[in-house]
């Protein structure tokens, strides 16, 4: 057994399209420990969503391996993978598809029902999680009565309720104003740290990376660099400028992965 919550080894995802093949993810490797919260950043089209979908066991890599809690996804049957996903992986994607005829609380409780863990103790946890995310007053209303930001927070509670090893969030703050965005990401970071989960958040907003432990910068399907929130983040905001500098001044080949 390994101590890493997540191990990603040389993962490739190739799409076939009319225009030919696209290497959406092109040889990505990294590890994540429990209690670590990481940001995945990079320009549109760099492969972030594809990477996250593979980590969520929703999409199979063309090559490479993904191991969560010591279990390799590629070695599982479809059925095993579905069960594993329900128990070990929590995710919120850009379109947070809440069930429209269930209340906020019922949407979170639904995940407990699906896992056969709908008991008094867990129902109390569902309520507490929503309160922690600032939804105390909105527990019993339907999604359409919630703002986009509130819906996003219900989706985050839903992703955490089954106590997953791995928590994945694709742009969790896309529909939030900036004050709420800070609060939600700060809470998400606290929950990942306190509950000892491994968290990955895709974001465009570099102001939010201060709540993370590490930043993985993707470019054209590969890991361009890995930095800490305290490092100089200029290259994340303007990768092209940094490429020019290293080519001119250092004369080095581009695309090297800056692993820790
Ligand atoms: P990001 O989330 O960083 O914007 P994506 O993972 O969505 O990046 O996309 C990475 C690349 O893969 C892009 O070039 C995109 O056009 C391509 N891509 C994504 N999904 C598909 C698909 N289903 N079929 C073909 N190409 C795709
Ligand atoms: Mg995306």
C-alpha cells in the first residue's frame, strides 16, 4: 500500500475528431496526499476538465494509470468503478446538476441513500455541512429557489457527504460573487485539511490559490510547472511571457515538468 491518496502516472487522453486526433492530456504525472488541497490552473483547452473527468472515473485514459487509495481505476470493471466512485470520489462540475424536485437538504441526503448510509448520524452530518457552507436558512427549499451561488454550495456539500478520499471541483466558484467565492473556497480548503481528504480544484481565479497547498499549472495537456501559493505567480497569469524568457535567456527546451 502506498501513502498517497492519489497517484497519476503518465496519463494520456486522446480524442478522435473530424480534424484528426487531439492529445487533450499528454503525459501527466503527479501525486496527492491526504490532507492536501491543490489548484489545477491553465488556459482554456489545456486539458483540466478532461483530467478531472478521468480522476472522477468518468472517462478512461488512453494510456497511463490512476490509483486512488491504492486501487487502480483501470483494473476495475464498469460496475466496480461505479461503486468505487460513489464511495471514494466526490465531485462538483461546472454544471451542478441538482435534482430539481428535491430540497437542498434532500439533494445532499440523496447521496447517503445511494450508498445505503441514510441513518440519523449521517443525516445530522448533512445538515451540519450545509450550515457550515452558509445555507442554514435554505435547507428546505428547491434548487430553483436558490441563487446560482447557493446551488453551487449545495453541490459542494453533496460532494463531501460520503466522506470521499478524493474531492474534485471544476470551477466551483464560477457563479459566485468574489466575497462568496473566497468564503466557499476557504471552507472547502478547511474541510479538505480537517477531514484529511485529498482535494483538487480547477480555477481561473488566481486570487483563490492562496487557500491551496500547491498549484499545478497545465498547458497544452501537460504539467508546465508546479508552484506554491507563496511563489511568484506571474508565469501562471502569463505563460507565454515566461516561455519567451526561458527560450531566449536559458535556451532550454519547453514543456519540462517541474515536479517537486
Ligand atoms: P480545459 O478544461 O482546460 O478548458 P478540456 O479538457 O476541456 O480543457 O479540453 C482539452 C482539449 O481537448 C481541447 O483542445 C478540447 O477542444 C479537446 N476536447 C475536450 N473534450 C473533447 C471531446 N469530447 N472530443 C474532442 N475533443 C475534445
Ligand atoms: Mg474546463
